[in-house]
C-alpha cells in the first residue's frame, strides 16, 4: 500500500486531482459513481463514490440488510495550504512575466521559495450547449519560481529571520517579458489541445514538481508535499476498499468522507460544515426504505474517526512539545486530545480506538499540545457538532506540517489502514 500512497501523493497536486485519483481507485474496486441529482432510493447494495463539487468525496458501502443500525465514518481532508492564482494573475514587471497569487490556508511561506514550481487545477470550458465542462489540468515541467532575495541584498536575514509580505514577495516569476510570449490561457489551451476561447474560468494553484519519495538511511521515511492530509485521505479510501471486500455486518454503513476547505475553516459548500454529509447519510437510510426516525436512530448507533496528521516530536525543537506526549515517527497512530475541544476525542472514543489498535496488533500513541500554546484543530469537532456522533481525532505523526515538503514515517500508513479497516466493521458499544 506504500507504493500506492506515494503514487496518490504524486498524482494529486490539487484537491480536484485528489478526488479524481480516489474515485479512480474506488472505481477499480467495483464502486459505482452516484451524483447528488440521482435517485438514491434505487441504490442497490454495494460500493458508491459521490464526488461533491469536484473537491470533496463521500465513498460508502450500502449493506445487504434493509435496516441500517449505524454509520462507521472516517473523515479526512483533501486540501493543503498552498499558493493560488488570482483571477487576473498575469502582469509584467522589470522585464519579467509574473503571476499574482493568494495564500491558501496556513502555509509555511518560506518553504515556497526557490522551488521548482508548476501549475495544476481545473478549467471551465464552453460546450455546444449552455453547460460548462470542467477539465482537470496539470503541467509537470517546472514553470514558476518564487525567487528569494540574495543574501548580499538582505544581509541580516539569518540573524533576524525572514519576513515575507504576502502581496509583495510571493509572486512567482513565470518567464521573461518577451515580445510575442503567449498568455497563460493560451498555454493551457495548447496543453489541453483546445481553442483558448473555450476557457471561461479557472481554479489554478502552484505545486512543487519534486515527487513524493521514500527517504532516510533505510527508506524509513516519506518526503512529500501534502501529507497533511492526503496521507489520511488515502488511508480512509484504502481501508474502505479493504473493508468492503469482507463486510462483517449487514446493518452498518462504512463511509469515507473527504472534505475540501479544512485549511480555511470548513464553512463552505464543500467543507465539513456543509450539510452535504448529513443529507447524504439521511438519503442512504431513506433509500433503504427507512424513515427519518430510522435515520436519527442510525446516527445514535454511529461512530466517527476524524483522521488528520499529527505532530511528531522534532529533535531540534523538543521543548515545543508537551513533555509526556511526544509521538515518534513509525510509532503507530496518534490519538489527539484537547480539553478545549479543539479535538473531538472523548475518554470513551479514545478507549475504543486503543482497543481497535490492540485487536490488530498496532501500537498507539497520544498527543496533547503544550498548554501554553494555542492548539490547531481539524474536522473532528465539526463533524461531531453537526451529527452529534461519538468521534475520535487521530492521525499519523509527521514533521514540517504545512511546509511545501513534509516528512512522515514509512511504516505508519500501513498501521493506520489496519486500524481503520477494523473500525469500518466494528460493533463496539461505547457510551456517549
Ligand atoms: Zn490537516
């Protein structure tokens, strides 16, 4: 599964590509695609993939039984902090062609400097009818560079630290301002083999062309972009496919929910705050002939694992970590706890996850943020607020979270998928 994770990371420079890659894997495993406008009351037992807005995805397995006792949800997110093109990005300055960018999410800005960057995303195209067609686009050659100022022009940068103004200092160089050089849309149209007049809109973002790879003395680590949170998105999908091969129960619905927009607060049509997950869950129950009451009873029997990457202890900054909560790379999944409820884990859900780990022989670790530092959050508290279901926040340990190039353990992904596969079929009864 490690090779497949690396391929997934390489093929998914944007949330749109991540959803397309996950859908392709589900399709290959026999899952059928279903759209929001389809009639869900006629869905036969089996696996389904429901892409929402092109950047969020629900995958689920409808069981043979008519009565649904509960959902086994694994939530993750498809987006990662990055630089995105503004609507009118192209401009020329001092003999250079440049592109205006916005910062998406809490990116570590310094990590975007002096990288071989390219562009990916999607374009909206006119068709013969009034409908617009969406097409994914991805350049693979290095086309862009956010060049750092030479040290000779910024003498005390190493002592005083690098300060980057988001408007002034992050615009990548796209080339030299030469007579007759084509526009961005002309380049995209040429790349896709279509007339540039057909392009009516775009959502394009920058990414590092350096591919995901194993690293370290014994290849015991993964060096990659977007480990937060494509690593957990992949784990959710991989485990769902595994669990669908041997369903333990005919009244549970395993669901992988991959949301966009986690890095900007989730309050969007495609984020974890959207009603698309509760609506889809209700349609699954009613589609099997259940009533609204049956849907609410199914929620009462449901469990959620919110899977998002966790902070491993950093050897150069060990004092930034809580002394007795220092997850190790390749030490197994991490349960995240926060009394301010930045994580949704409760005593009961932590106990459930620990027992699942024990059942499949996987070690488990714990994370708590230093009490004097503000803690990050994830989709777990949102999903549990929206659905009122018991939730545990977990993730695999990593370093350099939100850098363009992150680092995780190479043995952790297989351990997490074993636990999640076990979770999808578990009938543990735990208190609220
Ligand atoms: Zn995350």
